[in-house]
């Protein structure tokens, strides 16, 4: 990275060479393993929660709601609180956004990687995390967001372009794949310990449609987005 603001800005906006194909495939395999295997998933699930709650928060703002705070918990659950009409399209979209956010963010990241904007992707991630940090309302949430941002910053600032590229592809593959597993976890939780507070059950109250249907919609959207992302990068 450069030492002056102008040099840093030029590097952020510059185009980086695409890594070799085996690196892209290896990053995909490693990301998929991180989703499927228990120990890495327990760590990576915190990143998924950040994306999930970030999706709620962004759509709440876009739909005209007032965002009041975000909490991230050590059990990888989270809560986003906003003020506004308790019903209506804006509230439905806000609740719906959480479970599809990781895969959609992954797909958007793939579009940036396809244009070879690797450094820009990493720095945009840092900016988004910094903006989200302003709304975090608990200590664990702060630690989770700061820790994630520190890793991304360290990779983008201190490592060569090849390492940045490998990390960027791993990061985006992970988000793309990671949207599917929480949907199965949601349905398992609904069967084991039903709660009116799950996103699917909130949507059921808002729309009159069964919660199980919303779980199916989450799954269909995430599988479709994941399939599109895989096709764009590998075929």
C-alpha cells in the first residue's frame, strides 16, 4: 500500500490481476468446508451474523425506517431494532432481508471480483463494517465487528496482491455458501423450540403466510443466488 492518501486511493481504485484458476477453486473448496465443518463454522458464523443483521439494517434504512441499534451475541444470534410502522411492505422487506443477505452480499462481491476490483472490495468491506459499528449496542458486537474489520484491514494493508486476491475470493465464496446453512438451522430451531420471534414467524404474522413457506423462500433464494455465483466464477 502507498503511504500518502493519494497513493492509497489510487491503489484502492486500481485493477488487480485475477489469480490463477486453481486459487479460485481452492478458495471455493476451503470456503465450502468452512461452512460444512463444525469448528470453522462456529467461528465463521459470527461473520454470517454480521451480514444477516447488516441486511436487516440496510433494508430498514432504505425503506424509511429509523435504525436504533444492532446487537450481536456470542451464540451467533443477533437483533436489529428499528422504528417505524409495525406492518407494511417496509417491515416485511426489513425482516426478510436477514437470511438472504449473506448470499446476496457474496454475489455482489463476485461481481466486483469479476471486474478485478480486489482491493476496492476489501476496503469497501472495511467501510461497511465501520458504518455498522456506529450502530452496535453491546460489547460482544463491537468486538465481533472490530475483529472482522481488523482481519480484512490487515490483509489489505500488509500482504502482497496475491494474498489479497486469495483472501478476497475465500471471503466472498464463504459468504455465498454460508447463506444456505442458517436456513436449515432456522427450521431445526423452529421444530425443536418454536419461537414467535424468528424471522420466518415474524413474516408469518406480517403476511398471513405460513412460517414454513418463508423458510422455503429463504432457501430457494439462497440456493439460486449461490448457483448463479458459482456459474459466474467457474463456468
